[in-house]
């Protein structure tokens, strides 16, 4: 399997282009085929086929297209999903690696899980304009 360091780098590369992830994790389903699923959530992922394709393309560019078949699937999940909320509350991590043993998540029995990020992105406030200084009165030049 590709290393978690390579996936963490991919996560950072994609976040630099599109925005931070809320969740970036690997899950191995108990009844799966032994491969890992990449499960992600981000404000910019709206659940559409278009954004899912864009994610897979960005992932392929970062880890290499030949590395993708190592995974069973790449799954996007909306941020308001109850399991995403549960993971954020129970296993918070900003940028690291948190391993979780057997668990029921997303309505599936998971054999293993590795969470690389489980944190809501910081909301970016619009930059404030600097106040403009205005001259009061008239400037007189003395001779």
C-alpha cells in the first residue's frame, strides 16, 4: 500500500489548490476485498460527480495514476453527515495519523481506519481594507 506520508502530502497538495479537508481518512471494510477506501469530506466537495472526478484527478496527479488501483474506492461524504460529525468530535486530528481499530462507521463494519485529518476548516474572513488617511484642513507651505 502507498504510505500514509504520501497520502498526507497529497492531502496538503490538494488542500493548497482547493481548500482544506474536513475529513481525510482511510477505511478498510471488514467485508471488503482487503483494500482500503479513501474517504474525504470538504466544503468544496458538493457530492456531485464533477467534484468527485476533480478530486480523483488531483489525487492521481499527487500520488500517481498507477497507485489508485491500490484502493477499493474514493468516497466523498458531505460535512453534515452524522458519521463525519461523530468522527470530528471523537477523533479530532488536524494533520497527523490516528489509527482506530474495529468500528462501525458510515453504517459499515470497519476492520481498520487511519484518520489523517478530522477538523473543520477555519473559516476565512474577508480581508479588511486598511483605513485611508485623509487630510484635514489645508496644507500650507511656508517660505
